[in-house]
C-alpha cells in the first residue's frame, strides 16, 4: 500500500492577501496530488492552505496550540488540540515528511529551524533567509511559485521514501 506524503504548510497567522492566496494555492495543489496537508490549525496561511486543500477534496490535519478543538479553523479533517502553545510547532514539523514555508513570522522561523534540526527538508516561498556569522546558509530549497514549491516538496518527499 502506497502512503500519501505528509506536507506541512507553515506561514504567518495573519498573512497579507497575497500570502493567503499563495497558501491557498499550495494547499489546493497538494490535495490535487494526493498529499496530506499538515498545519498549525489556526488562521492566516494555515487556514488558507487548509481551505485550498479541503476544497480540492484533500485531507487536512491541524496541530492546535490550544487545548480545544473548537479553536480550529473550519477546514480541518482532523484537529489535534495540544494545549502546548507555540511548542506545538515541533509536532507540526515532526508529523510532516517535508515543510513548505510561505513567507512567515517568528513562528514560521521556529518551524524552519526545527525542521532543519530534525533533518526534514524545507521548501521556501518568499520566506526567511538564514545567515550564520555573516555567511548565507543554503538550507532552504527556494521555490518561485506555488507550483514550484509543491513539485519540489513532493519530489523531496518521494526521494525520502525511496519511491
């Protein structure tokens, strides 16, 4: 039995209209290609991506920072209430095979760092630049569009699974 790749989509909890549109497109494309979308389960880019995936018939999993599933955005197939606040970012990343970061704030930066620490690939769309002691670090796979990000993420997930 072939298992669907799990792709976390992370980004600002209150994104700009263009960031939300990008998140929605990423979510839709992931669902159309059979991936399970994982997110933080709240608003902003998380909600936009989950909405795009659900509207395309996909499966969505939200890992909530709160202790109530009632706080979840309306586009989740499964909502996991952790009561862990921002610490839930580690669970979001651990659940996924690969992470797509859509722009983002400090919470997104923490998810990028956790993913890289865990050895999970990160695909970035207009997201953070990483620099250590003045030297750029090319740890994030850069994408130029939603289509490019999804293709790269699913390619990375497939290579990790050996398929």
